[in-house]
């Protein structure tokens, strides 16, 4: 799991939208753990509105 996150982080970090990658990671982790899903949705909505 950590390798997957690191790979996604590296891939999106080299693009022009690293915040989108972070939001994707938050969504994946939130769905994987099924914990604080509402908090993840709020953060991602803020990220998309920020962009």
C-alpha cells in the first residue's frame, strides 16, 4: 500500500497538478480504511474548488 501511494505521489508530483494527486490519495485511503469518509470528501471538494 505504501509503495502504491509513493508511486502515485511521484507520478502526480511531476505533473502540474500535485494537489489533485493528494486528493486522489485521500480518496483511496478513505475508501480503503472506510474511516472519516466525510472528512476526505470535504477536503477534496476544497481542493477542487481551490483549483
